[in-house]
C-alpha cells in the first residue's frame, strides 16, 4: 500500500434536497471505527428552503461543507474529489449509509497486502425508507471470487455499488473525474475507464445499506436513465478489444 499504513480516507457525500436522510448518512460516516477520516458534504444547489443546509451546518467542524450551484451528482462528486485531503476516496450517497466497520475492513485489507494498490468493492444491503433491510446483494454467492477480481467482470455484470468502493486518489489522476454531462450513468462510465487498468479486489461481506425510495432520480427519470445506460453500454462495446 502506497503512503501511510493508516491513510486518511475522504468520505464524500453529494446531496441535493436531502434533508430526509442526510442526518443518517453523515452519522454513519462519522461513526466509522477507522479513525483517520474526513467527511466532505457537497450541497449541489439544494432548493428545499434551507433544510439540507441546516442539517449540514449542525455538524460544525465535524465535517467539511461546500455549497455549489446545481449541476448534478457528478459535479458534486468532482468538487469533493478536488478538495479532498485524503489518500483514498469513498463515496456515500446522502440517502444511503455505511455500517460502522466499512472503512476499517477495507484499510485492514490494504495493510495486510501492502504491495497491492487495488480498488476495493463489496456487497450491499437494500434498505427501505425506515432503514430496514429488504434484500442482500452478495456477488460472491453468484460468482467465484477469482472472477470477481477480474478487472472488467464486475462492471460488465453490473455488480458495482459505487458506495462500496474504496479508491486511491491516484486513479482519478490517471483516468479523470466523473462525466458531468451524465446525470444517472456517470458512475459506470467512470468505473469502466478506471477498472480496465486497475487491480480489483472483492471483499466478502456487506458494509453499506443502499436505500430504495420513491424520490430516487433513477425512478423519477426512467427514460433518461434508459437513454444514458444505452449510451454508456454502447461505448463499452465500442471500446472493448478482442484479445
């Protein structure tokens, strides 16, 4: 592992009109058992009568808080990446949550495998509006571990939950940031570029809860979601080469 054996991890929370769930997300980030973290909240131009900002400001200097004009989650994540002080990037959606040992387990793997510099990912729970688990997504119950560590396999199989990842900041230097022209498929567009030239490691277990609720953009913008997904997957096919 490059750098410190106890590297700083930047947990970046992009938020737009997130007053309903933001407290729980921030609390789950601050309650990580791994101590060397910073929590960055990026308010992407919320227009909820100050509800989102009031929650963020209530944490004082426990978090780093930034406000920007509305530009979509990609632009909010990109701002967070530009201002982050940590060696590692960890994304947390404002309506999702981390379980307490998410970062600790990932850093422990890096400490025990110091010569590797992998991108780490894992399984996740689907949770409802009351944070109750409704399903568990465990890629290792579907595929052998050796396949899950093949660079593009989890991307092409749709196995990556962006909030389960831990990524060294140098990967963004190599391939760039999120595509701000994409509103809903920006994550997989970047994972494709990033994973194909990276070492990938799946860690068994579940470290995050991904919320399913009626206000999600992907549900409210179904046609746009389909259009962007088709666009991104076509680009994957065009870029893949036969070996």
